[in-house]
C-alpha cells in the first residue's frame, strides 16, 4: 500500500461522516467493493433526481423495519432507497455469488451496513437474532441454535 492510500485511510477514520468500504467491512459487510460503490453512487443519483423506491421494495423494507422498531425514514430516507436499489439488482451472468441471491432481511442488513447505521444494525440483530423465539431460525444468519454471533 502506498503512502497516499494510507493517508486516505487515515482521513476516513477521522471524518466519521465520510463512508468507506473499509468501515463497511469492519461492521461485517459482505458485498464486493465494485457493487458497494455502484450502489452508493446510484443512491446519490436517485436522491438528486428525487426518485422514489418502488412499492414492493418499500413494503418489504417497511415490514422488516417495523418489527425491529427501526425508523425507515431515518438517514433522510436513504435506508429505503438503498434497500430498493440492492433488492432490484440482477446478478451478472458470469458472477457466481451476488447479493441478488440474498433474502430480503440480509439485503436490508447490507443496506444498513453501507449506511454505517450502527444503531439500526443493533436493533436488527437483537430483534431477529438475539431475542427471537426459541426453536425459530434467524432470518439474517439462518441459525436455529442460540449463539452469540450473527454473521
Ligand atoms: Zn442471526
């Protein structure tokens, strides 16, 4: 890694408002960097053009958010918009693993990670993983057994 990159890394750490792929990975993000950048730049475009998320994505996101008591209009509506962008992505033909194969709950979690909304991520995990009923599975990680971690 060259000096410029190191300095850029240091910058993103001191400036917490600047989102970074590094930070996204630190809080568990699993989408590749190209798709991450593409989704965030399309989010910006959608905001500039005032595009609204489609109704079916909106309804899915609302249901997931309501159960976990997350404010879907938080982050200036970015959660719903980013969810809709990720949910509507289509897997490129030659790519084996792609976020379009993820469940709605997992897509929702990736949107929160990209927005670095740690509070909402905590709510999501405690609702769907930590405090779920015994014998049910976690829609985020698919585990039935109760364990600390929700990868
Ligand atoms: Zn889990």
